[in-house]
């Protein structure tokens, strides 16, 4: 083999393959920079040291105060020295960054900056991965939504969500390439960072069942379980009390800002507003939505696309959860766009998310004694809460319509099936439930003459 002719050709091929993603990566860098600048009053003006000004300047972040709240300033190791209310993926990152910045001046600020840098890299990686997924759907520029969505710029650096987003998207890229165990490994890392990606097992199972591609699902499930255990087991064995804090905290947590259950409790609705029934109400309502999604997945005449079901189950999880923080919008953006890249409902949803972002901080000011005039009332705040629910519900309704009537699905044109589905793409249906007897008769093969 002639190296002089092979290497340039290979480099050229790589460059040509990477070229379409460079502008989107730059958009992601721009989005991260805008998100960092949005925090200017806190990061450079010191507003995050004032319990009112950080809200009035809309620059609040969880990252900076957690330097003290999680005892990182005292040199305590997450889980071992102090229980941390986050999964081990985030706690481990806290630990690593703590070791790096401990000897610096203003280590709390450095802790924030290095964490933000990592989240910015996660955003760029996530956007590039989403672009590769969107390219399979012949719409690579849809990834620009993830890079520059207004709600993303406002919420990107509130918490560690962008890292989990990159891992989850990486899992689906691996699935689309039929690397099922790798998909499970990345999904396991995502679940070890933020727990919500576990809901994606449902769509993978349902679609694999319908196409009878269960070995692919089982490989992914095995990869996820093994990875999650490998990552968590050292902490479970050596610091169990600290490790379990996240799970205990999640189970004991009450209805928090942003959730519909918080609205019901504040308005003292009968039954729905009963705090003693909160966990039951959340689990049952999410379970019912999952059953409906499962029925849809197994009865629709055309098998749904993987991204459609992922969007639906994640939207159901968010709408029924007892916590709905502003940055949770980051979870949904890539899946909403990949499920249904129609700009009108996406813009409507982004407006609702932005309104909620401003409303929550003004509401938190309004409930501070003496600052009522600076904030907003609960009546105004709850318009933002329900605005998110309604706009996500509208998008979900359109996705369901596209599943039931695939001719309306912009991805399924010219005979396209499920480009991101990997082993599912183009696979024949093997397990379908028909609720309509007439449909069964229509599909039954003709009797031999």
C-alpha cells in the first residue's frame, strides 16, 4: 500500500465527512457562549451572592452554591465525606473538579467555570451527535435547534443536564449503527448521570417487540445494566449511605416548582392536591400515559419511529413528574425536534419555556417577605406552568397524529421508514395488536381457491 497516496485520501475523506458538522458545532459554541454571558450579572457582578438579585437578574445557577452546600469547600468527598443528592456521574465530576480548584483563589467561582466548560463541551458534542442523527433523516440542520434554542441559552448552565443529553444522544447514534451493546453502555452512563434516560427503555422494548428484534434490545439492556452497576457499585460498597441519598431524596421529595402537582397543592384541589397521595398520583398518571403509548406503539398500522416514541414517553415523564425544573427543557429539545421537526409548534413551545424561565424567578422573588412588589403572584406564575404543559401536549398530539397518519410525517416521505431506528428501519412487523376487527379482516390473507 502506498502510504503517500492513502493518507491524504483518508484525511480528505474524513474532512469531507466532518465538513457538514463544523457550522453546527460552531453554532453550539455560540450557544454556549451566549449562555455563559447570560449569567454575567451573577458570574461577574456577584448577584449570585444575593438571594434576591440572582433571581431579578435571571442568572441563578445550582452549580455555584453547591460548592458550599455539598461541603466541597471543606474538602469533603462526595458520598464519602458528605451525601450528595445527585447520581454518581455528577458526584464524581464534582469530586474531580473539586480536586483541581481547591488550591486556587475563589475556588467556588473556578468550580463554576470549569463545570460550565465541561457542559459547553457536552453541548457541542451533543449537537454534533444530533446532527449525525438528523442527517439520517436528511435534515442535518435541525440540530441548530439544540445549539441555539432560546430556552437552551437561558437554562444551559443551571445544572449538569447537558452531559446526560450528550450521552443519551450518543446511545441512539450507536443504536442507529446497530451497535447495540455500545448503545446500552452509553445509556447506562447517561442513567448514572441523570436518571431520566431510563424511560427510553420502553420505546426500545416496544419497537423491538413489534419487529421481533429482541436480541438487539437485550444487548442494549445488558450493556446498560452492566455499565450502571460497574459505575455505581464502588460507591454502593464503600459509601452506601452517601450513595443512596439521591434515591432517598427523590422518593421523599414533595411537589416542587414547575410541576402540575405543585399547582394542585397550592390551590388545594381535592384529591389531586393531597400531598400524601403525591407519589401514587405521579406513578399512576405516568403509568397510564405509558400504557397509552404502548397501545399506540403496538396497534398503529405503521410502526412508529423510535424518536417519536422517545419524545412521547419523555414528555409524559416530565408532565407527570413531581419536579419540573427550568433546565428540564434541555432533556426534550433534541427528541422533540427529531420526532417532529415542524417549526411552528416548536416556536410556540420555546415561547412557553422562556416565559416559564422568567416567571419562576419572579415568583421566587414575589414570595420573599417584603419583596412582593418586585415579583409576580402565583396566578401569573401558574399561567407559565400550564403554558409548558399545554404546548408540550400540543406537540405530543401532532406526533400521535403523525403516527396514526404517516403521510403527515415529514420524515416518512418517499418510502422512508425509520432512519434512526437501526435494526428497526425497514424491518417487517412481526407482532401487531389490532383493536379494530374490520382492520383484521382487511389484512387477513385471501383463502385459496
